[in-house]
C-alpha cells in the first residue's frame, strides 16, 4: 500500500469506530468522539483490570498519555506510589514531559492526574532526566487483537515511544498497554508504518486481551518525520542537531 492508501485505510477505521461509539452511547460525557481519543464509559473498570495484573504491580515508573480516558489509570498509578511521566501536549516544549511524583503532590492523585491540573503543578523535564520506564499506557481510537493500534492520527504517541526508545529508556522488556471500550477492539487488519508501535495488552471493561509479540521502534524514523513535525517539537530539533553535528 502507498502512504496515501495507508492513511485512507486508517481514517476509515477511525471513523467507523467513532461512529460506532456514538451510536451505542458509549461515551462518558457530551460531545463527539470524532478527532479524539474516546473518553469511554467504563474507563475506570478497564483501569481496575490493569491494576490486577502483575505487570502493573511490578511497575515503579509509568509513562501515560494525557487523554481523559486514561485519567483513571494515572490516578491509580499515583495512589499506588508510582512515578508518572505524562507528555506535554504535542511535545511542544523543550522539556516535553510532566513529572508527577506521588511523594511531592500538593493535590489529591485524582486531581493531579488531570492533564489540566498537571500542567500547573508538575515540573517539566527532558529526556535526560527520565528514569527507565517499566510500563507505557497509551490511548487508542481502535486496536485489533494482534495489538496493532490507531491513535487519533496526529502521530504524537508514536513519536513519544520512538523518543523513549532512542534514549534507551524503553526496550523489549517494557510493557505497552492500552485501555479501550470493547467496541474499539476491531477485527480489521490495521496497516502499520515504521513509526507505529503495537501493544502487549488491551484492557477493556470486559476483558484482558494478550496480543501477539509487539513491535517496537528502535528509535526515531527521521525519514518518516516531516519538516513541520520537527520544527514543532524542540526535542526533535535538539536530537536532529546532535545527529548532524
């Protein structure tokens, strides 16, 4: 498939899932799912399923997306004493991660886990300050049982994972999970590009799905990054400049 064909196929699956969630009233709160990581009903139950797993209990450092659907996971992590890293929106700052340390919180974990509040209370840090990550929690629009996932289409989650791999902060032993509504688990083959990663585990309100051996990027695929993406993300600019020096 050409890059255009891949993009069209991905958008088709996204729109089917967004429409399905809306038609089944599966969203938690008003508004459309389209263009977003869906905030689905049962996100807290999916988070509870994750918390029952040994891989969760063993994790000391969690990297989580800032989406509302994963707020229950972030809050659970902080309540459990885990260190949480959350990406700055669009990775648009030179220090592109928020550090949420449960030992230093000035508000309740449920509040600190909110992306809006985290932005006002958390310290921004760069890749050089991150500890190795034990568990990555990502949001998805759609995911199949092989662990191939789709985000909302901006590519930030894939770049975050590639950045962590490039910095040696994740490896084959790092578990990647996603929490979704059961309607977001699709039977379709989802096309992949070099920057895409897959997940080890899918947590829904109804089940835990163990996926095929996951695919991890070894680092950033510079040929797959546009000039606009690099220009918009200072962390990428810094790495590019170091690469070319």
